[in-house]
C-alpha cells in the first residue's frame, strides 16, 4: 500500500512533473537514482581508460587532438553526473571510495581490451552510439538534475559517435589490411556493445520499478533492438561483414532479428572477471592516488584564501 505522500509523488510523476533535489521523494527512488547515476558517472570515468591507451599511438596529429578532446569530454560527463548524484545527498568521496574498492558497478563495456587503432573507431561508433540510444530518453526522465545533465552529454556523445564512424570509413576505404582491422574491431565490439543495454527484460530486476518512476522510458530490450536496427545499415554502408550470422530483416516485426547474447559472459564481466576488470580498476586507483598531491594543494590554497578573508 502506498502512503499518501507516495501516492502524491507518483501522481506528479504520472503528470510528467519533474522531481527536483529539494522535493520530497520516497527513499527507494532516491536510492535507485544514486545507484544508476553513480554507476553512470563511474562508467564515464573508467571509460576514459581504454581510449587513453591510444593517445600516444594515434596515426596523425589531427586524430590525436580529436581523441584527446573526446576523452576530456568523458571526464566532463563524469563530473556532471557526480554533481547530479550529490544533489541526492551522497558525497563524491563516498562514491569514489565505492568505485575504488570494487564495490560499485560501471559499464561492462569498458572491461574489454583495445587492441588496435580500429578499436577507437568501433568504440566511438558502437559504444558511444549505444550510449546515445540509452541516454536520449534519459533527457526526459523524472529527476530534473539527471535529465538536464543528459542534454549536453548527448550532444557531445553524438560528436563522439561521428568521429568513430569517420575512423571506420577511413579504414574501410584504405588498404585490405586496414579494412581487416576495421572488421576485427567490429567483430570484437559488437556483442559487448549489445550487452551495454543490460540484461534481457525478463532478467532485469530494476526495470519495472524504474519504469513506474519514469527513470526508464524504454526497456533494455527495446533500446537494444533500436541499436541493432540503426547499426546494421551502417555496417552495410561500410562494406563490412555482419558480425552475427543470425542478423536478418524480419518484415513481420519490422526489425532485424539477431542471435542470442552470451549472458554468461555478461555476468562474468559484472562479477569482475572480464578480460580487463582488474587492470582498469588498478589503473583508476593509481591515477587517483597519484593525484593526491594536487587535491591537497587545492585544499591548502582554499584554506589559505579563507584565512586571508578573515584577517
Ligand atoms: N554493465 C554493468 N552493469 C550492468 C549493465 C552493464 N552493461 N547492465 C546492467 N547492469 C547492472 C545494473 O546496474 C543492475 O545492477 P545493480 O542492481 O547491482 O545496480 C543489474 O545489472 C541489473 O540490471 P537492470 O535491472 O536492468 O538495471 P537497470 O534498471 O539499472 O538498467 C541500465 C541498466 C540500462 C544500464 C541503466 O542503469 C541505465 O540506463 N543507466 C544509465 C546509462 C549508463 O550507465 N551508461 C553507462 C555506459 S555509457 C557510457 O558511459 C559511454
């Protein structure tokens, strides 16, 4: 049974009224948002690492400048999202501690290795492409600070997706070896990109409640299907082979059919057993520890200014 306050809250949601930080909200709504927004923030931050590996090896100065700008955008997205989470009464230090101890989740996709330059293309195209499909609806989600953060994030993600597709086009118009690199990157990133949308609807424990609260406007499987439908023609345009032999247009459904996802692999990655989970976490913790002197200096500077103001 809902309490009067909970019923009034649900009515506001149903009427499409945004919930703001100082509004009353059920504890479970607050917890769900902290969970999702913090996981999302961590994904942006850890998501810098696979691409960071290629900054020193980008093939041209122009590609290097673009890649650097994209990685910096991801850092910015992480910061907006931590700020959005902080409006819910949790501190950034707590969230970071949970990431660094391995307690907090971040997107499974970032636990796969980046083996060639073509992976920069595949990540921009498929990973940022999937992120956009997932995040456009979040611009209309019920929690104001999260929905507003998503607007700028989505604009920047669409630049990222285009730069990825541009890398793929260049490789596909290049030598046979370059085209083979593009094919290999597509083959390796295809399934992990589909896994980004989360478990199947039948297995998604949080979906029903999040849909009722309008945090989720579309289900995991609906968004995954949207990704497949959007991407298959782009694969064909590149002249690459489809990465899944089961992909086939289904006129009756008006969608592409596709093969079964390896859910065992997905859950292994979530448990910390993906190909790069340990390496990613280690690199992230080291970066944080190496930055301690800088945070200390900022704090000392702020303290000194405060002192000066008093005297
Ligand atoms: N990687 C890691 N964990 C995942 C993934 C994934 N790809 N998909 C689902 N999970 C986790 C969920 O976080 C949840 O874990 P928890 O209950 O311990 O928190 C569990 O698996 C069950 O999944 P669902 O019940 O479907 O969870 P939820 O309703 O939160 O849906 C989804 C998952 C779709 C990812 C949702 O959280 C979401 O839309 N998040 C915002 C977008 C986001 O985080 N994107 C990050 C990658 S994009 C980028 O950064 C470039």
